[in-house]
């Protein structure tokens, strides 16, 4: 006999099997959950499945039972309870699909306290309070006051469509299926549009809302792009899309992010966790088995299953408060129990403890603390971050402290194909390396990223101590504190005293010899000063030039060993050296065949000696010895800007806040040259390779060999020898030889667009349908598509209003007419003051040099423009 279910107002009231209810027999009512239904003065008490109610025991006569059941059947109607429907039988309000095991139901619903919005959703059928796991039309509710006008049907195009007959328009549709499709609600909670041969043409598991169910296979990322996001609802009674979302970091596939709008809200490491490598974790009687699989190294699938003594309803959910939870239904308490919840405390929020601070989750109340070897910046308030107790000194033998059970900080860099010992060497030999970790993959062999060695070169941000983690983090600290050095000095003072007499005697012997050497150096220094002052553009004959002995440079560079060479260009080679054993420097050695000759060498020494600014590279000294001409600069451990921004492997290390800091630093440095220094200086060769970066990623402008000084009221000059790098030269300078402060403004504009886009001005093959970067930036800005210009490595979390303002300023700087370009003081003001309105830039004229051909030494390009010599130096 078939059971008939009766509904009233879309709620299941009674399930009756023919023959089970007779006037002289016991009435039996079966329902999944307890429900009380009252009609007039008669009451049915419907008990959980398998339990019975004997109406005679309630003291009621059989005649009254017949009367009330008859009234109930008149007021109710049979309700849809199948697990599928076809094109001939659509789903209407009041109908439900119920999975074969009775766990899930699909149908129309209205949120609590709302009778004006109607949605299609899936929920647990056997739980008293409706718990949604999927909503189809979460942002397109049916708002018609006549719910009966709505229906979910298979259209003539063999696709699922939710429509409102009063408006005649679909509110939600799926992909098109094959002939004879049916819609089925599976026992897994997956709603599938299935073809006649059983193939799934569309399924709700491929389009999750805020919940991941067991066996749901979610494609989180593919080929470096986020594929699937979970979006939380707006509130407990509002299923529409809210402000919080969850996605994977596609650049490494080693961490997941929770976003609050465009702001990073919470970050969780995947490695050394069952969620990354596969494994199981138990909560009470429920065991969650997690697996991760890849698609040809390009994509990442995530799935979990549940097992235990008693089958449990389990779900992963991102709720409207931004918390990501594993929830299991507890039959004893009739409530959902959290297996885990992140973020579980305020200090777990992204960067809540500041740089070099961490969230200690081993405490009963999690709180921020400083890493070993660090102290709070602001007294006892760790939330602003921490600083080192002892500063690092590059070249000294530092030590590394091991921190166990740590969440890896943000901003790591992969080092490929390295063992643990090679990873240690990679960090310990690099002064910029602040910490390293070697990813623990002992649990399985499904590591998402093949590199196990992670290193950090910037501040350690957003780390924490987690009891369940076994990952070690190794942090670089100063070798020995100053106090300890003093104590060691006292311990060795007595033995050393015995050597003093011997050393004194030796010193007396060598003093006489050194006198001759010093006298020789004085003569050499005097000749060098006369040589440089004779060409001092500023006419300052009293300026002092720092002099470094050639023999000291030879020792510092190990006789210019190739192992110490940092790079080379048209000017010659640059070496890393250690002066006096402790000071790390960069030494530029002018090549005898260099296109940058004696004039550029003199120019650079004279200018840098007069300039002092935090955004200009600092000249430590120079040397002229026979044919050798050398310049000694402060060492920049992070090399130049082009080392990061144009390299696909490193550009992800330059997050947008760092790039914006670099943009503003360059602008301040140029403004100092043009306006704030005691000389008005035109650099004439601003480009990414001439912007060096120190340990804090502060930009330093370098290479002043082509710079010119303006004196008095001079505003513009002309030259017959145009020098510089194509793409960065302004049109009036490249074509007519006219240069001014606006020439540097043009170069800055090009540099700004390169930093935003990550595309080099001389790389037209990366610009698709545009002849150059300036034309592309103009067209995208004009069409309101500035996000298409943003470097993909920073697009996910960068503020588009700040990006748009930078592109706007860049277009103002590259305008064809120098009179239309702003002064650098105005550029700095526009970058610092975000509310200041910006003028509309004019459309740039596409400028290209078509006659350039190789010529001369050092790969310089020289051609004739009118009667003018044009030399494009592209050494680096």
C-alpha cells in the first residue's frame, strides 16, 4: 500500500497508509519530527518516526476520530514528496523534492519574518529549524505577493528556470541539458539536471553559496586564478549575498583567505593540516576525512567525507559574521556543534598583532605577543607590532631561533628544488632573509606546490602559535647582544694583554713603512680632487669628495671576483664588497670601453656629493687610479625595482601597499631634485632599473651620470646629444633635444604605469591590441576598465580607487605637451591627498622612433633626428 502525505500551507501534517486508520482500530501517524496540529477542539500529537499514538488511550471516542480526520483531509491536499521532477511536472510553492533517504528537501521558502520574498533552496528535511545549504536565487527573490505565480520548471530548451508568471521573465536559469532531462535531488544534497542517459548536465555542487557538504568536490583554483568562492549570507534571516567571502590564494595554493569586501579579514595556512594533504580529524563520534587533488599541476579540488559511530549531518559553512566553521548536528541538544571555527578570537584576524607579533592560541584567552628576540613598539601594546631587541648587522654571523607550532606568516617566497640544508643556506647567506620554514609533508604526498622551502624578506606579519600545528618557523636574530659582547670582552681581556707588547712592537716597525703609503695616497687624492673640481657644474670649488683607496677596493671585492659581481651594463660592472670588514657596499667600475665616459663619471660624483635625501642613493666614496674610475655606493640588498616588478616569479612579493609606497618615494626624490635641493637638477634617465630598493623596500634614485643642473632662472635647455632610454624619454626631448623638469615628469609617469601594470614600456608583445603601455592605459582609463591594467599579482586585494588615482596621475604626467604636465610638487600633493580633484588628461600622442638601429659600442642605439645626435643608452 502507498503512503499518502497531506499538507497544509506547504507544511507536512499527516502521513496515512490506507487501512491503517479505521473506526475500530488504533490511528497511527508517522512523521520525521514532533508536530502538534489542532483543528477545532481535536488534537493530533504527531510523534517522531516509528512511534505510535493510541487515540483510545487519549480518552477519545472513535466517532470523533472519524470526524476530525475527515475535516483534516478536506483542508489539506496531497503534497509533492518525490525526489525528482520532469518537464511535464514543474515544481510550485507547496511542492517539495525529498531525497530518497529523506535527509534533504528542495522547495520554495520565505525567510523568517518575511512573507514578501520567495526563494528556491535546499535544506535538511529532518531538522526542526530550517538549515539552508544552498539557495538558487539568493540575489533575485520572487517579490510578487501571489506566490502561486512562481514555478521551477524544465523549459523547452531543456534547462532549469525559476520564473514568475506575472512578469514573464526568468529569475534564475541553469545550463542547457540534453533531450529528456529530469531534475533530481540526490541523497548527498546535490541538485542535478540529468540527461536521459544519466549524465549530469548541471549540478548545484558546482555552484555553492555559503556551504560545502560532504562529498562535494569544489574546484577552488585553476591556472593561477580563483574559480570558486563561498559568499556568506547577509544575515540569519537574509540569504542574499553578504560582505564576507572565502577563496584560495591562487599564487601559491598554500593558504585560504576570508575577505570582508576587498579587505583581507582572515588567513589560514593549508600546509601541515589535513585540509591540504589529506587525512582525518575527529570531533566527538564524527570523523572528517579530507582530501585534496590537483589537475595537471594547474588546479586544486577540495573534498571531505564523514564517518563515525552514528551518521551525522555535517557541513562546512561561512556565516554572515565572517566565521568559517565545521558544524555537526547534535541530536541530544537539537543544535549544531562547531568542530572548529576561524577566526575564533580577535587576535586571529589578519595582521591583528602587527609586524613581528603573533597570536598565541595556546592560551585560554588568545592574545598578541612578540616573537622571540622582539619587544613591543608601543610599551605594552603589542597590537601595533614589535621591534628587534638587537638590530641585525649584515656580514655578522647571525643566529636562527626555532619557533614550533607556528602559523606561517604572510608574504613568503618559494625556493624551488631545495633540501632542508639548502633552504637553511639560502636564508643564512642572504642578509635580506628574515625567516625561513621547510613545509612539513610527512602526512601524505599530495603537496599542492612542489617547493617546500619558504623564505621571508620583509616584516613577519599575521603569524600565530597554534596547538594543532607541527610546523617550525626559523627566525633570524642578531648573533650576540652588545651586553654579551662586553662580558665576553672582559673574559678575554687578560689573555689578550699578553699580546699587547708584541703588537706594539710590530706597530712601531710598520709605522715607518705606512708613512710613505699615506703620503702617496694624499698626492693621489689631491690629483683626483683637482680633476673633479675642474668640471664642477655648480662652480663650487670647496666641495669635498669622499676618497677611497684603490687597494681597499681590491681587497673588498676579492680583486673584482666574478662571484662578487652584482650586474653589468653599458657603464661597466657593479661588484659587491665589504669595506673595513663590516660595511657592505656596491662598487661601480667604469669600463674603459663604456659609452658613459669621463664626463658622466665626473657628473655623478659632483652631483651626488651635493645631494642628501632618503630617496636618493648615497655615494660613500670614489676612486681614480691610473685608468681605473670607481664609484662606491651604499649597498641595496633588494636590488632594483625592475628585479621585482617585471619578473613573474617575484612580482607577487610587491603587494600594492609596497608599490604605492615606492611610487610616493620616487615622486618625493624627484621633487627634491627639481625644487628642494640647492640645485635644480634634471635626471634625464629615470627608469625602473635606476630605482634601487633598500631592506625596507624604500626606493632610492641612482645613476646621475646623465643629469644636468639648471642655474638661476633657467627653465629649459637644448642639446644635440640626446641620451637616455627609449620609452622613458619625453617626445620633445627625443625629437628636438629640449629638456626641462617636465622631461623627468614624463619619465615618472611611464614608471608609475609600469609599477601599476607590471608591464615594461619596452614590452609591446605583452599589450595585446595596443602599440604601447601609454596607449593601453589611456584607452582602459577612458573606457572605465582600469582593473584590466592592474598587475594580476596584486589585483585581488588592491583598492581600485587608489589604483585609479595613480593611473590618472600617470596619464597627466605623460601628456604630449610639457606645459600640460604637472610639476613634481603637484604630483606629490595629488598622491598624498586622495580627496584632491584631478584635472582631465589629454589624449597622449603615440610616439615611436622608427629609424633606430644598432650602432656603436655597448649596444647603444644611435640615429639622426634633424641635425641632432640621439643616443639611447640601455645598459641595464
